C-alpha cells in the first residue's frame, strides 16, 4: 500500500504533524495531495498562521475554519488599511504620563490634581474590543475600570493574556524630610484588582531610595515567570548607583539576577527589551551599542558591589547575594559623528516573549491567535544632540529573532574557535574583526580621568566612548589577572555594526513629536503619523511580503502597475531624508491632491479616489540616513518592508498600535 492509497482523513492527520516547509513541499508532490492540503481548513489555518507571523491560541473555543476566516479578514484589512470601523473613547479622568497598550487592553494613569506636573494617583484600563462591541452612540465611560492603591504610581507592567496580571510600581515616603521613599511592586489580578493568587509575595519591596518626583524613570516588563525591573534614579549627587536592573521570579518573589551601574560607568542605560524569558538586550547610551545579557538559572557570577542607597545595611544583612547579569554579546551601532552625542535611547518589542504553556496562569479564550513574540520587531529610538545645537531622532527596526540568532551564532563561533585552538601556554591568535572580545583594545594611557558628568533625567556623563572602551578593557584585564582560572567565555563578544546590522535592520529619520509614545509596534508592524498628516503602517513580515509580490506577479499585475504604488528594487539605493518633497509629491510617488485627477464619469470615481488616497510602497533595496552631522558615515539598511499610507481622518498627536487596533491620540488643551 502506498501513501496515496490512504483515505483523505489519514493524509490530513499525517500532514498535520509536518512543519511549515514540509506542508508546502507536500502540495507540490501531486494533484491529489495538493487538493488534500487546500481543502482542509486546519492545514490552511496552520499555513496562514505562519505566513502572518501569528501563533495559535489553544484556549480558543473557535473551530479551525472560523479561525482561518478571522485571520484572513484581519490580514486583508491591514493590507487595505481599512479605517472605516472607528470608535471614539471618552475619558472620565485627567490622564497622567503613565500608559500602556497590550493584548487589547489600554491603560492610562490618572492625575487628580491637574496643577501637578508629576504624579499618578490611580490607573484606568479598558478592553478596546469591548468598545467596538458597544453601539457607537453609547457612552464608553462606563467601560473603564479603576485600580487605586492609595499610593503614588510610578510605572506599570501588563501580562493580560498570559497571566491576567498587572504590576503597579508605587512609592511612599518613609523619611519625607530626607526624601527617602519605599519603592514597591504590587502584583494584582487585572480582572479583579485583587492580589494575584499565583504570587507568593503580592508586594515586592525593591529598596528604600532617595526619591524626588520627576527625577526617576522606571521600566517594567513581564515574560513568563520573569519580571524585569529597571530603575534610573537621577537624584543629583546623591545616588552612587543610579541605574539598577533586577530580574525577579514574580511567582516566588525572589530575585534571579541584578545589576547596578554607576555614574562613572560607561555602560549606563535607561531601557531594555526582553528577547526571551532569560535574555535581555540593553541599549548602552555612552558607547552607542546594544548589550545582550543572559540570566539562566545555572548562572553563577561574582556578587554585586555594595550600594550607596540608604537601605544598604538592611539589604546586605537580610537579602541573599544576587548574581550579576551575564553579558554575552555586544552589538555596535553605526558610529557617530565626532560632534554628536546620544542623549537618550528608548526601545520596545511587543508582545513580550511567553513562558511555557505550563507556566501560564490565565487562559484568554476570546482571542483565536496572537502575534508570535519571536518574530516581533524591536523599535529603537536614538535622540542625538548634534554639534550645531539641535536634537534629532533616528529610529531603528530589527526583528527579535535576528538579535537572538546573531548572538547565538557569535557564541557558537567562539566555541568552535575554542575547540580548534585549545588553551595552551602559547599566545592565542588574534580574533577576527567579526567576533572580537571587548578586551581587545589598545592599552593607551587614559588622559581624561575625572571627566565631569551632568546629572538629570535622560542624560548621561559626557564621556568619550573610545576612552571608556579602553578603560573597560584594562579593568577586564585586571580582573583576569586576579583569577587565572577565569573562563575566557565569560567575556562578551563585540560585533561591529558593518558585520551584523545593515542586512537585518531598517533606519528612519524620525520626528521628535512622533517618538513621545513608544507603543507604536506590535508583531511585525510599525505605525506612525508624519507631519504631512498621513497615517503610515510599515509591515516587516518577510513571508507575507514575498507572497504578496509573487501573487501580484502570477496574476499579471506586477507591483507598481497601479496608481499610488512604487517600489525600491533590490540593489537600488535611496536616501531617507525624513522630509517631504517641495513639489507636493510624497517620496512614495503618490499625489497629495486626489481631486486634480478625478475628472471624468462618476462611475469608478470612488475607486479612483481610494487608489489616490491610499499609497503603497515596497522597499526591497537599501536606504541610508543622509545626515553627516549625526553619523560618521550615513547608516545603510536593507530589511525589506511594505509601507501603506492613508490620509488620516483626524489630526492625531500620535498613534498607538495593538494586534488589530490603531489608537489615535487627540489632545485638547484647555486654558484656565
């Protein structure tokens, strides 16, 4: 009996155990197998999930056929950028600066005293899908839920779909005259507002710190059982260790690893992205690089130094010693112009990685699928101060999977070199430029010791990155000499930008107003509103892009044949100036005034208007940020994407993005 002698039901059962590439190959074997795959909704759903960069939600009660219909409708709506289904959501509170958007839940802080410039008294959340299920004329104020702990909130973290978890970071003064405050993390069940039942310690006490409102920034992200907490405390001249990163197991309440960095440390940072539940990437401001760190359970390292915080003695006696983060890889960013200075780096990658299914404490049955965290894009904003006295913002896009793959490949490369060149008493050969360790620097004299720093929010010491690289190298060499048995693999690998970056990233010259809100990506999409008033959605899904271009070609409609379409082919080079052309035509070839070409019969005029309003640009070639005042050489990048733009129906200050919802923000200024 051959495979084709089996009934279709058994063929479907066998095919369901194959991976994506094997199912595609199975369709090419013969007409019958192609028909079997095409006719089965479960197999088609599995293929469409992979192409769309989605993951199935096993808790959903929908049958595969219905999930497939919803997925195809969603992808088609994104392709057409259909904005016809709109809702206005009114606020019943005065919002503060705290916000978040994930898993269909929008969170906004509340500031009850409008005269205060800082502070959040409570938080309000709303399920955005519930707003669409209500009639348009109904008041949406009743859809908001409120959580008030009676303390000032500094930051929040959400893990709604995986754990129904909301984490609130609060502070309360224990010695107000000395401005010493207790910083705590409250772990709550979002649906009830009560302490989360999976948390052994519903309140995690971080530390007692010198705290001045407005001089502290906090970032908190949750992935599986991991809660990553970052504190940047810029209280002038008081905190010797203003940057503190602690990774907790939020279920047990115990810290896994921690890191404290001083004002004099050349590796300060103020944001991070979780690449996996045990890997984090830190954008390092003074050295203009990405530092990839791991904190696996088996990690053992030296103990952190004593802190100068006011609770040092108490924490030293009561807390177990916590190991450091393990830096495994350093990815350099494009070299800056000698007169340019990075003031701030902010990053985000939504959604966060998930832990194993067994670690989830909540089953969201309303969502049939969600974006695959591993394929999600990370957005990185660089605020650069130029020598001419102005600040410009540049945005980099890169896939989370690319950063993980590059790091893993670098580690494998070093392990292979260690096997080929085992440790001997003879000098080791110089490493290649592609993978060189941070200790491979010149031992030139450091003539700039004691260089001053400028304390304050989002600022860093005005250090020379090259000087600090040399200093770090000497410190590494000194630590190695103290312990001859130190494993060389404990030291990170540095990869130059030219080696890892151009092929897997895309850079944009951005606008300062549009980067105020960081929640502008979800999955592999990125959304922003430019100064021309057009809403732009960038899709970096490589599988979806290739299939779209292939389908257009097979249908005899190569991309670029329709009005409003343009393409930058592979091998072509274009400059991203960040500005619109002076003649009124956008860089993607569209027309700003659709009425000029709208003369003719009324039949088809609506279609023509839609074609002129919606513009689609495919970028397969290389673009460069042509600004020599910011960069030593204009950064070139080649990550393909498709951009769809549309005339925004309203004037938005900015836009936020979730799985299938775009949130436009309108700010009304009231003069009292």
